[in-house]
C-alpha cells in the first residue's frame, strides 16, 4: 500500500478527531478501523463541553447541534426519607457550554468522518484490522493489517498513532504494558424504556445504591440508559442467576422502574464493560505514539474518558502537524505530546481513584448503601461545591483548543 504521513489505528473518538485535525493541516493521514461501521451500542455517549467548544472552533458547531441528542444538565442523588440533592449543576456553567450532550457514538463518529472526508489528504479504511507493526532500523515505519477478506498487507507511514483502545493490539505489539490500578467494580449497560408521559426535558444522572451493587440511570429522550455496577468478577454469578434474577436486582434498586424491567428480554441485552484504570509509563517509542485509552484507560466515573482522549488528539495534532509536514517526526516531538497530556491524565485518574475508595469500595463490599453524608452536606449548603464538580467534569484540568490551522469560521453558537 502507498505510504501515508500518519497512520491512525482505531476509528474511535480520538482517532477520528486526530485524523480530521491533521488532514486540515494538510497532512496525508489514514485511519484504520477494524469494524465495518460505527454501529456499536453503549460505547460512551457523552460529549462534554470541552469537546463541544472544540467542535465550535472547527466551524462544525451548527451541524453538531443538529445531530440527535439530549442534554444532561445535572447529577441528582436520591436521599431516603428526604428530597433529592443536586450534586452538580451543569446549567450553572456559562452558556453555550452548560450541558453534556448525550448522543449515540455512531452518530458522533459519522459526523467526524464526514467532516474529515472533505479534506483531500484524509482516508478512512473500514474493516481494516491492525495486526502488528512494521519496523526498520530501530524505528516503527508503518502498520500491518488484515482486511475483511483475510488479505494481509502493510501501510508504510512516517508516524503511527495507536488509538485502538484499552485492549490495544499495537501496545502489545510494541511490548508495552500499562501500570494497572485496582478497580472494585465492572459495569453492565442496558436500556429501559421511558414512557411518553415521562419524556421531555432530560433531568440528568440519577444513581441508586444497594449492598454490593449500584445502578445509574442516564436520562435519554425516549429511554433510560442504565448502568448496573457490581464487584469485579461478578459477571459469571450474574449470568448464572438468569434474566429474572437480574430483573429483580434492577427493580430492587429502582422500584419506580419495576414496571418495565421485562424490557430486558435476555442477558444478551446486557453489555459488560471490564472496567480498567491504567496508564503507560511511556506513551511512545520511536515512530509510534499512544493516546486515549491505548495510553490510559479510564474508569467510567464522570464519563470523561472520551473527552480526555479527544483532548489528547487536539494536543497531538498541534505538536505533530509541523513535523509530519516536514516528513520527519522525532521522539522529542512525541515527548512533547506526552508531557502536555500526562499531567491532566494523572489528575483525572487520581480523582477517580479517590472516588473509588470513598464511594465504590464501601458499596461493593456492602459497607455502605448510600452516598457519603459529608458530600451531601456540602452539596446542600455550599453552592461553590455544586459548581466545582460540573466544571471539572465539563472541561477537565487542561482543556485543549483547536489548532489554528484546523479552525473554520461560522456564526457564533446559540445557547
């Protein structure tokens, strides 16, 4: 196959955003995606204000807002025997970046792919599975791949960027292993219907806790996206109980939704996520860079993984486009990207680890069945507390902007 400037392995949010940004810089970029389409459910459907602002800077904001989506504006915790407590109010942030957009990831990825396809140097290869690295002279020179019909081939490249997720094939091929941090739970995603009388303004995120388990409800326009949390390693036990046992678990945690648990027709409706929290000690070797989950798998706490990966992509494009246009990317160039993005990654993962110890470990071990009282007190009586959480989730510790070469003008977005 003909040589490309940058081979991006993985057509998820980080890979597609990086491909778009580099193509706008005039770099010849090829994205390899192993699936034939983007239609995979429960793949992280949150688009945070940091990403929405980046999209606006790219001149794509109006088109983005026309995509099917709902708006998550608050995080609400029910309190037994009392009124619910709003832990985070995104609506208090300055508009138009005062909400989290909830949309199917396939719509978001198709949106990025369509925008990138307008650039002459962009190529998207679906059904192309990366299988290994091409090395020569102590440097990665490209990627090996397999097509849907089994054909094996190689794509030479000045740089390979791995955005192939928490189970990165290229990370294994490079002989790298991330440092793992303990995670006390896994998540099972599924849907429950919202009745017509319940639709309208989307309320937010509502969790429920029980001994050794928890349930999250994300309000969507016409359904609830549910996340059931149980101790890591519980998948076999949950499946042994059968669908009736799982329905009882859901109804026990959310009695108000007991009238619709029959919508879980079988355990095939559950999408199990093996939750990981890790990061590479080094995100690069000569000719190869890792970003997103390939460099640092995140817990689903806060739903920040997608947006952190997109921020990685923005920083990578900013630092690497000039070197790619010269046709020579050095390890010093790759180090600049890692240095820029490592600190925000460490900060977010540290917050997630604190949340695990304070909330999820006690819940998963059966020592707690409700949210910590101290946090509820601050949420009720300290208004600034309700602003800190949404600001951190919305933008993170180091939000990135679109590089100047990638920006396009359009009318200012409306709230």
